[in-house]
C-alpha cells in the first residue's frame, strides 16, 4: 500500500470526519489518496484559511482538527494558524508536503525548511524520513496534539516517500518515552487548596482556556456553588461559567469588568484554573493582585510560577482536579458567612460599574448595542467567532456566553484573519447550531476568500460586519495614548459589502437603524446559507473599560 | 496504616497568610544540566531554539552518544543568577524528544572538560611552560618550532586556572569541549 493510503487509514482510525486543505505539487500523492478515501475534504482558498478552519472545528467540537498544505508557500501560509493554535492551545494536526528527498537542501522548486520555520511554534513536529514510519507518526501526532496541553503538531512528508509502498499494519500504539503529561492532581495539594479556600475571606476563582479544553465547565460550576465563590474567566474561557449567574464577575483583564479586575486586586486568595497570567490579565505584573496567595491548577507545569509564583501548585487536568477539589471543599463544611463582607463589596462594584455605554440619541447603531441585539436575535445560543480588535472585545463583553465552546476567537496571537475560516470549521463541526461571525471591517478582509469555501460547502455562516470604517482598536490607542495622531487607520476604500457578498453567491444585507436591528438580524439568521451583513455603527466609539497597557488593574479607565 | 485525610499537618488550621510561594526564581549559581534526549535529527536545534527564544543563555554545551545508540546526552551549563532554572527545566521537559533532565548539584556529580591550548614556546619560555603542564597534569599533544599544543582535562575551574597561568607566555588559541558530567554513586545520571 502507498504510504499516503496508509495515512488515510490512520486518519480514519483516529476518527477524522473532515480535513481542511489546499493541494499542490508536493501533496499530489496525498490528494490522489483522498480521491477514494471516503474522508470529507474541504477545499479552502488559502492555507491560512484552512488552518483557522481546522482550529475553529477543534474549538467548537473538542476534537483534533486536521489541515493539509503543500510544500514551500503552502507551508509558509500555515505559519500563522500554527502559531495561533500554539498560543491558544488548540489541537490541530498539520500535514505538509515536502519536495522529494533528493532535492532537499538544494533550494528546489517550492522547497522551504518547514520543520525549521515552524519549530518554535509547534508542540511537536515530525519529518518523515522512512515511509514505513508514517502510520506510527500519524498516531503519535494525534496523541500529542490532543493530550496534555493541546497544541499544533506538524508532519512534513517528502513527496517521493509519500507514494512509496509500505507494509501497512494497523496500529494505534503510541510509544513516546519523552511524553507523558500528568493528568491526576496531587491529592495532598488538592486538600491543601480546599483548606486555603475554606480559610480565605476574599477568594476569587479565575478560569482560563484550560477549563474549556478539559471540558471542565461543570466542575467549575460545582466548585463555585460549593460555596458562593466569585468567578471570572479569561477571554479564552468565556462560556465556561454561565454569564447570567449571580457569582459571575464578567471577564477580567485589559477590557474586563471593573468588578472582576477590582476583585483580583483586593483578593486574599486567587484560584487560577487553566490560565496563564498573561500580560493582558495582570497589567503591571509587580502590582498585580498584591494581597493574594495563588492556587494554580494547570496541566502544563511550565505555566505554574512562570509569571506569578504559586503558593499551591497543582499539576494536572482541570476536570480531574476541580471535581476532587469540590469533594474536599464540601467535606470541610466551611462557614459561608465569612464571605458576606467580600460578596457585598463585589456587589457594590457590580452596581456602581456595570458594563455601560452611552446610547445614540438617533437611530445610529452603537457597536455595543449591535452585540446586545445579536444576543437577542440568537437567544444567546449561537456559536460566535470573531476576528481581533474592538469588535472582538465588545463581543466578549456583551454577548454573555451561556456555555463553553460557543466562543471562538484568537486570543493569544491576536490573528485578524481568524473569523470566517473558524466559523466555517465550527459550522462543519456543529451543523445543527447557528454560527455567526462578528467581524470588523478591517479584519474581515483578511481571509475573506473563505466565503467561497462557505458557499461551496453550503454551510450556514452569518457574518456580521461591525462597520466603522477604521482599524478601530489601533485608532483607539492612537487617540488615547498617541495624542490622537491617527496614522494608517482610516479604511477609506472599503468595498460595497452587499455586492461583495453577492459576488460570492451569498446573500448581502446592510443594516443602519437600531430600532429594527434585532428583527433585521433575525431575518439574516433565518436566511439560509451564507449571509454577509454590513452593520453601520458609530465610527469613533472606544472599547471601555480598559486597563492601560503596563498599568495595574486599579487604574482602569473609561 | 495511613488513611485519607490523616496526612501529617493536614488537619492543622491553615492561615492563608502563612502560605509560601514556590522556590525562588534565581539561584545565583551555575547549573549543570544533564539532559538525556532521543538520538533524532533536529533535537539539538529544538533545545538551542528553546533557549534562544526564551532569552536563556547557554554557557557551555557538549553533545555526544551514550551507551544506548537510541539516546544522546546533552550537558549544558546555565547561569542561575540570570535565568530561572526551574522554568528552564520545565520548558525543556516539554520537548517531546527530551527524556530526562538532571540538574546536577555540586558535590553529587563529577564534571570534566577537555581543553586544547596552543601556546608560544620558544627558547626560555619552553621550560617554564612544560613545568606548568606537568603541574596541571596536562599533556603536550603537538610540538612545533615555536609553539606547543597542550591538552588539559579537568573541571572548568582547573582549565580556567591553566589559561590564566599561560596567557602571559603567549596564548595563540584555545578550544574547549564544554563540560560533561555524571552523577556519583550507583544510579544512572
């Protein structure tokens, strides 16, 4: 059997239902194998779109995403999604073609050192040197991508080896002597954490993407309800705790709520589960949570005490640890009244500083209102993907996610071209759900070519462009921190979005009035197929509140 | 018999204020890391790349085969005054090809390095130099009309001491292998 046919067998053995990719010279044997492999292949229009689609699929379903590209430019176009998947811990297997082995190192046509270029941004990578190794390697790649702290794994296959005949023996046995993530938390540490929580007077639970990756949302909710712990989530974890609950503080960090950031600032104990104290969370590190001791739960030991020294480190899977922590905490029968004063103080912040904006006096649509309207039009039940910028932050602030895996955005890398491709992936992975994209008119032009893929695949993706004619987040920073010297942010020359949608064969709409926005959005969502909506919003609205970069949380503005 | 919930100290009251944070981040001394890796292409690049992108500086580096052809041993030294060693080792552990890392405490390991020195050795200098080589238990491995090449094996302190002694005589060049190390006692490093 050809190595590529064995590759197909391995993909099926891994339960792969769909792959995203774009063929080229060095992957011709692979694509020949696809011809009758019976695996759904989604032809993207740019490899970056393929990579983000695989990420969107993985984020929405929790399964490992798969993306194919050819050698050279195919591989370099994958660099951004690979790095994005690394930063946000998204399990994706990338399989690239490579020039034939006798051309390696000769600067052959479409040759590039894919392994070398991607080495700093993969969880692991494999260069196939013996075609007989391919099946084993594929299973190892899936195992590494999906286990422990998930991440991207790349397999580079020289074209001559991919068509070589091999003796294929089905195997899923993975032997990786240097890889065995710790999943079980240490019982003694868990008990100590329970005890610390029981003794804390001003505790806060701070949950990150690791809770979503571990499918530990229910365990997080149980822990919060084991007492009356206030809880906040990072941008990556929105939905891990239902946003309509009383204990919910809102998102924390640069554009988080005052209640969440002030609670972190005054807490005496912070339980961090699956988050990494990123600079967008801590602000000025030396003044971050100055009164707090830290319980840090993470499956990646390198995250513990990386930025903030942990007092009670617990390495392992968040689901495993949180469920056991709930049991331990309940057994202590802590006196909940010790939290009264703290919860009262938090309630005060929530009342005094709710997320708010000044509504327009006419029918102009404020961007914040656009997200509230979207929530209403979708009953808060959609899978929402976004690009990066103001629209992303407003969506994070105002949509109010009720469940995990409903929110897909590029958090760590902040990749502008993430939206439609990731929505495409989510729509293919979750065909029964409403999938909407909130886009900026700046971001949306990156990877807009994937509208063609959406049309070809017949998916129901609704793209709502928050159109303010600016690269809004950069404009905001220039206004606030660079004396309003607006440099290269005015997007004059933006296309007619309705016509553009129609050119792709999609439905185009334009909404300009807030009075009818909810109904208009419902109409867009009910329209079958791919719909692109140009929503005209206030041009120079800023995203608030905000911790200015490098300042402590208590200096929030706006 | 130990029962769940009866661990020493676990039933003591706990004051949040008394909790102590994990180990200090900077140890202030040079650390010798003995790293057992799979003998596969690109492994050294992964390690070197990890150091480069996290801003860690490798002081010395030695790589070679082990008794098992499937594995190589990398010995590298890192300045613990400049870099958080626990973070360095945790990041190294994340590399799939890294099997084992041992941060060798001084005293629990033997360390050796080999250095070659090319030194000016004409006339009167030659006798003085040969005496020095003898004191340091070195070997002359090449003799030229005006220079000698000398090999010194030992700890890096010994090599640095020799370097200091011969520099005034006219040190033409020096090459060092970087330290290799092995734990004392019966157990494998």
